């Protein structure tokens, strides 16, 4: 299957959230019996609005029990910390919808990062069907940092796209905060990658990466090219404002 890129622009975050939820539930409706749908969530602030919209408007849908929830990265903090990606998803989505706790596999940011990298890599390898010998998520959600980082792969770590590891410890350059992140091997093995990017602050980096402007090569996001899958950019009109090739 050839890799495909699509860019979808929505007038509002609400319209983006609705469209993403419809894609998700259409897939859940089509799921074979005894099959699960595996998704790795992104962190940061952008998904919170999307998750909250979904939990306020789709909680009564069927299929939540077919979803297995993982994370693409986590901050090395306790699960009740304001910085925790798990906490954000729990408060804005997971506690508000009928998804069994047994279907939620958080990265434990509160334990020794190197030990958690091994533990979580093992869990993902056991739980997620393999494609080409590597776990393949049905969906990987990604946000986009102003510096072109994705998950917690920052521009100073190109090695995270060549390593055979599935997860690794990273450091957020500005704050020095420790992170646990999926690597390029795992992210690029996903069936579908959804970028969810909103707001005018992101317009410049979005246009640099989507339109492959010269300075974009160094950005981790420019190395996202799933081996057999799709990349779908879900943008609001503000984040898409500088795109010239639509
Ligand atoms: C994280 C994320 C990270 C995030 C970007 C964008 O843990 O911070 O996974 O990759 O998606 O930093 O963050 P905002 O949505 O807050 O702009």
C-alpha cells in the first residue's frame, strides 16, 4: 500500500472534533467481532478541546468497549500532575465515556523512566498486532510543536528515527523535563497517523512542513512517513492560514 498524505481544513475546532469523532465511530462500527481498535493519544493542550467535545457529544455511542487506549508520549510526572498527558485525557475524555479501565494503558510517568520505557515497550509489543515485526497501531494521534517536534521527539534527537527501540527517554529542551516517547520506528509503523493541529500560532510551522520548505528537513515532523499508511492533517482554518497549495 502506498503512503498517502491528506490535508483537511475545518472552519472551527468543533467541526474538526466532529469530523474526527465520525471517522473514529465509523471505524468502530466496521470492526470485526472480537477485534479491538488501538489508538495512541497525543498530549499537550490541543487535544483537550477535541476530547472534551467528543465526550460531551459521543458518550452514548456504542463501541467504546472496543477501543484500546495507549499514549505516544508522556511527561515524567505523576498521573494527577497538571503536566500529565494521562490526566488531560482522563479528565477531558476517559472518565466521561463508557470505556473500561482495563482498556486504558497509560505510560507511568511517576516511575523510573528507563524502567518504564522497557515495561511499556513490552506491553505494547504484547498487546498490539505486529506488522513487519513492529507493533502497528490502528491510529496514532500527533500534535505539532512550534519547533517541529512530534510526540516528545525534539529536533536535537534525530537518533530517535533510526533506533530499533519502540520507546525512549527524551528531554524537553526548554524545561529539561524528562519525557517518555514513542520512536520513529513505532510511529511510522502506524496504519493511520492523524495530526490534530489548531490555532494561528501553528500556521508557520504547518506550512513549512506540509509544503516541505527548505528549513523543514530538520524538523522531526518532516520524518513522519508511515511505511504503509496514511497521514491525515486535521487543521482548523487558523492553523492552515499560510498554506498556499490547498
Ligand atoms: C506533549 C505532546 C507534544 C504536543 C506538542 C504540541 O506531550 O507535549 O505529545 O508533542 O503534541 O508539543 O503541544 P500543544 O498542543 O500544547 O501546542
